[in-house]
C-alpha cells in the first residue's frame, strides 16, 4: 500500500489516492451482504446473508485481491457509485465522506483500533450467515441501520 497522508480521511473523496481510498473502509462488511430489490417499488431490503467470500467471523473478504475472479459482480466502489447507490449503510465511511460528514469515533482511523467497529455494534462479524448455507434470501431479511448507534449516543 502506498503512503497515506496525515488525516487523509478529512480530504474530499475525489482527492484520495488509491491507497487512501482503500484504507478508508471501516471493514464493517455490510456491503458484502445480499440485498433484495422489490421489482414493483424499487425498495431495497437488507439480509443477513453474506457473499461466499466473506469470513462471517471476522467480516473480512477472504480473497480481496482476487475477489472478482470468484465473484465477477462484486462491486468496485468508486466515487460515482458512492454518490449513486442508496443502499450503502448510513455508517459507511464512503457515504459519510461523500456527504461531507466526519468519520465516526469508532472508525479505526479515529480510534486507532480495528476492533472498534465490532465494539460499536456496526460490524457484521458473527451476525451473518454465508450464502453457501443460507437458503432463500427472503427468509433472512434484516434492517441493519435500525440498530446502529454511535458511541456518543446519536442514532443514525
Ligand atoms: S459498507 Fe462501506 S465501510 Fe462497510 S465494508 Fe462496505 S465499503 Fe467498507
């Protein structure tokens, strides 16, 4: 990974280097969960079913570098996509920064601890099932943002 500038996470998203862009992810794992879109209304509902490449204990991709070899439709998050997609969680570092908001206190770049995202109840680690074992997605609907609470007490 290239050098990361001091407090790069406070810079506009469009100014980040590739390494800084990658480092901005808080590792929550929520974008690696399946979603269901209602054909009629366009409403998107979350599930607790994870991509087969997600380690459900750690919420980390088991082969991030080669993920598109195994999961060709894995989304590569870009600045345009961050602005366009509605389903990124409210806590997502990219979404927060795209909206000009600061990172949360539990983000590892702020707290200095990769475990903070779990302690804050934001990570999906240990709370999801792999698509390999899940069966029908509509048996696994979950409203993830509903239980998200900041350490400072603000609900998102
Ligand atoms: S939802 Fe955002 S912060 Fe969470 S893992 Fe995905 S890209 Fe990273």
